[in-house]
C-alpha cells in the first residue's frame, strides 16, 4: 500500500514538473486538459520558432487534450495572458500581425478584449525582427484597477499584392495553434503574446475561457 502511494505521488510530481529547463504548468477539468510552456527570453524564442521576435513578445506552447466524448471547439481567442505585476492582459496575436508585409505599428485604444492591456495611452511602434518597441509620451493609466483598459492594437502596413511571405511569417504560421478547430483529438501549437516591461515567471498566468469552461495556469520555474 505504501509502495503504491509513493508510486502515485512520484507520478504526480513528474507530471507537474517543468521539462527541459523551461517554465511550464498545466490545468484540467472534466472536458479539457491544457499543458503550457512559457518562452520569455529572445534566445529561447528564436530557438523555438527559428526566427527572432521583437522585444516584448512572449511565446506560450500549449498542448490541448479534450477529455469528453463530444468534440470541443478550440480557438486561440479562448486564451489570454495576464500579469500580476501591473494587470496587463494580452490576447494572442496572429502570425500576420507579427510578420505581415511591411512594418507593424502598435497604438493604444480602449477595448473590452483582445490585444494588449496597456498602462500608457501614447501610441507605440515597433520594427520587426528584433527591433525595440517604442512609445510616444501619453497619459498614464492605472491598469488592473480601472474599469476601462487600454489595448495595444497592431496595425499592419501591407506591401504590394502577391508579395512573398517572409521566413518569419512562414515559421509563425506553421507553428501557431490552429484557430476555430472542433476536435476530439489532442491539439498543440504556439500562442504569441505582447507584454510591456519585464515580468517574472511567477507573475504570469495563462487563462482559458472557452467552450470547455475555465482554466488558469501558473508556470513553475525549473529547479
């Protein structure tokens, strides 16, 4: 009996522990299990997707396991990343928002969901492929306690029709989590988020709010 209890405990510890030296976590209910791995630094992100991303972007690799007999509709917009540090809340960006033709501008606007909840009302901009995100002076906003949040909305300046996709865009599209997919089978892919400033692993939490209910995931740092 003691041997069985020890074996079960060991299985739980092995299941919850981060793998490969990268912060990870998981959560489940009766309908869905989500495993998530967080990539924060530029080196690990470039190694993961094969191309560099601008400063401020975080990548979360998710594995989704439907647990019910019925098919579940899974959507990228069912997820958002939140920071305890300042209340920022970011919804996943699409590959075309990160690496569409031309450059990407980021500006703050009031919104109820999607994009980045920002603490500064001034417009921001960023070049693709490693450029630093800048921001024009603007009125500060106390996020987390305010009824109105500020969202950084990405606007893509498209180039000529038929322009070839960049290597970054191809890599992001190949690895992104499939959108609006109804399935009974396991599904995995990447989610791309934008967060202003530096955030510790323990301050970040991935939230799922979808057809399978609610799940909240804290990331555990490797020991």
